[in-house]
C-alpha cells in the first residue's frame, strides 16, 4: 500500500459514520403545501379507469412549440383514495404566472423507485426539495441537469403507475399516480447534501460503473472514494451542475474490482478533511 493510500485509509474509517440509509431526510428548503393549485380536472376524475396509466420506461412525451415557463413555482398535491395528483405551477422570467407549460418528458428510472420529469425550457426554481410522505411519494427533488434544463425527481415509497397532462393559462403540469404492480428494485441512497440514484445499495453491479445522483456540496465538488476491504481502489472527483440555487446533477464512471465494494460519495471538509456524504455498498460481479 502506498503512502498516499495509507493516509487515505485513516479517512476511510470515517465512511461508516457517514453512511446514510435509504430513508428520506426530514428537512426541506420550502414549506410543505397540502392544498393543490387550481386545475381544470378534479383529482377524482383524473383517477378514473377510463384514462391510461403507464408503469416503467417512458411514461409521457409532452412537446411544446413555445413556452413562457422559465421557473418552477409551487408544487402541491391532492389525495383521493389510493390516487395522488401532483401539480407543478410555472412562472415567467419576470415572476408572473406562466401562460403555457414547458416541454416535458416523464420516465421511470431503471430501479422504478424514481419518477423523473424533465423540463427543457425551465432555468430556475423557487423550490429545491419538498417533503411529501404520502402513500406513494416520499420526497420531491428539483435538480439542475448536466445536459439542459431541469428535472423533478419523485422518490416513490411504493410501486406506482402514472399518467401526466399539462394545462395552460396558467401553465401547469399534473402527475397522477396510482398503486403499481412492478416491485421497486432498490432505493436511492439519501443524505443531507448528497443523493445517489444509481447504483442502489445492496445490488450486484458491473465492474465498469456509472454513478449518478445530485448534490448540494460546496461549489458542486463531489468526491468519490471506493474501497475494497482496507484498500482504496478508486478516488476521484466530479462537479455537479449546481449547488447554490438547487440540487445539481452529477455523473461519474469508475472501474471497480470484483467482490464487495463500499463507495463513498460526498465531500471532504476544508477545515479538517472529515468526510461527509453517503456510502453505497455493493457487490461487483
């Protein structure tokens, strides 16, 4: 073991203390809202069996030729029986209610535990995350994408099928969820300032692994340290798309040895070098 790795081994002892369980944090940067925004169709009607609900893969593609939506405003929800409708309201760049909704693409991530809503024309947000704790949704995160625009991640508490619609004047997007049939394949690892959406903890993964998630670490710097036993096998950093206004997406590809591996994702405090973040434990095939 090199001198550099020996020095890092002392820090790795702290990783166990930084480990986060797949539970949702209880703090929120915006007040929880239980009353929905005005909509054109009551939640009860949206839950009707006459509408098609989808589960897995792409849920909806909602193009818009032009939109004045630039900011994500209020996020609200209403529950009727086992059906839940989430309404996202949009604002213009000047802060007025938008008249048209933005283009959106909605899909389940591979684990089925996250429903992602991509919003291409949106560049700002009032809300960074919001605690929900309904039967189907734990929390919502608002994330600046590495590619373009922003996205909302609904972290599901149980399997769900979904349908999505938009409305104008004012511009809104409505996501309606009903209990699903496909079991969730692992949960995101959630910490105070880091969320790892892939890989899920406890899974068996390929040696060539892409780690994805979002963070609010200082200046968007994200540190990744993988250990196998007492050996550091990967140490690298990447930069998230945001950290000051809202959560910023990060993505990093690493190569891992076979066997049990612990992956720390987070940051090293400047004042004392202590590691703060989450740890994902996995088995590499």
